[in-house]
């Protein structure tokens, strides 16, 4: 249920509605919007009687919320959320590019790749310090040393950095070094990690799980918002299907649906979807055409030597080409997404 206030509603009237909701034992969540303030009613066990609130001063209407996810839905907030990462916007009207290697391997590797992707137009740098690997024998990442390297990259290039937090034990450490905290596909339904992310003041990049429905993905984002962090970026990275021609199947229809259902920014990771570099450029063009707010692409200065995901990592020259092509696509399609 959503209590929508009139445009002229005073702060005192809003406070009175919050108090009335809480008096019934529910949680009140005011949502300031461009046009009007609305107050979400959460934690109601059964149906809420709208008549309790309709008569209060300043109330315009009481709308039932039909979706199982509340805070992430357009029913709660019709306007797009735009997240600022150290001055870099992500969301409505912007095309934000995140690029870098799968894993942080060394300072030299990161600086070389970061300088190249920045020159081409990347806004944020990515690199895993804690890596979720299928095999325990594969490279697991440099841990804190990797986080220190990312901080040096930010200092040297001015690019904000994105890196993954694998568990609640290391979340705080990752949070102190990075600008955006990634929650990976395998952790999309790690509820304690989602709750911890909800306590953070830093934006969370939430990847879609390997076999997650859109509803499950949005409910995972709901955990983060419910715990207090409204800065969530959703990332479609392909789902598992019967296909053998790619590592996963990039589900671009999910981008279309999520943009309609949710006000949160949605970006696409074509690298983990494809698993091979020859598909990354065409998938990137398609992602921008359907309205993704950004891309996250794996790039390595020397993919043949990469310690993880070399086969899907672009050479810097390929990323440069990608940046030029997607800018043209964005310019053509942007008016259709307004
Ligand atoms: C990654 O981006 O480094 C990663 C491991 O991706 P995913 O969680 O989508 O597999
Ligand atoms: Mn990877």
C-alpha cells in the first residue's frame, strides 16, 4: 500500500501519516519524489484498510501495490533512480561504461589496462580481488593486496573502482577500499550478504543469478533497499540455458522488463554472458539498443596471460572500437528510451 500526499502537503502532515501507519504496527517508508511525496506501508501481514489514512490531512490517495517487491518497484517510485559514483552518474539518460580485467593480478597489469580503457572512454574500472571460482584450485584473487592495487588505480587515473565482496566476513574490508561493491551471480540470494549490503553507504552492483527469475532478482534488490541502501545497480550477465555456443545466454528481454518494473539502473555484462570475446561487441551494441544504462566489460592488456576469463576478455583495441560503436548506437536509440 502506498499513501500518496498532495503536492502541497506539509512536513507535519507527512509526519502525522507516518505516525498513523506506525500506530497500526506497520513500517512507514517515506519516498520523496520529483512531483510528490509518497509513504510506503511495509511489513503488513494482511490487507491494510485504506480508510485509516484517506481521511488524514494532506493525503491525496491510497494505492494498493500489486507487486511482491515494493521499494524497487515503479509503483513506489515512478522516476528513475540515478546513482552518483564520485561524480559519475549511473541511470536514466546516461551510458556508463565499466571496464577492466576479471581479476586484479598485479599493479602493472591494472594500471596498463586502466589507462587504456580510460583513454577509450570507460568511466569506472573493474577488477576482482576476491574471486568466486568454480574450482578451488583456480586463482582466487589477491585479497586485500588486490584492493590496495585498486585504490592505487583510482588515485592514478581518477576512475572510481568496482570490486566484488564474496562474503559478510570480508564485506567491511572491501567497502573501505572500493567505490561500488559488486555482489556476484552466485551470491544473488545470499541473504545475509544482501542485508549487510543494505547497511552500506556505497552503491551495490547486484548481478542476476545464473538461474534467477526477474522476480527473484528484484526481490534480492529489495533486501538491500529494505535494509536502508537505496543505491542499487542491477546487472544482467546471462543465464544458464541449453546453449553451447556461449557460456550463458544474455537475456536482453530481462533488461526491457526490469526497466519497466523498476526505477533502478540496469546495466549489462556481455563478457560473462558470452564467455568468448568475439560475441562481446555485438551483444554490447544490442544491450545499448534495448535501453541498458551501461555496460560492464572485461578487458585485459594481454588476455593470453590472464589468470582468469582470458577467453572473454577484450584486447584494449577491441574495447576502443566498442566504445566508439556503442556511442553511435546510444545516440540513435536514446530518444526512444525517454
Ligand atoms: C565477475 O564479474 O567478476 C563475476 C565473477 O561475474 P558473475 O558473478 O556474473 O559470474
Ligand atoms: Mn570474470
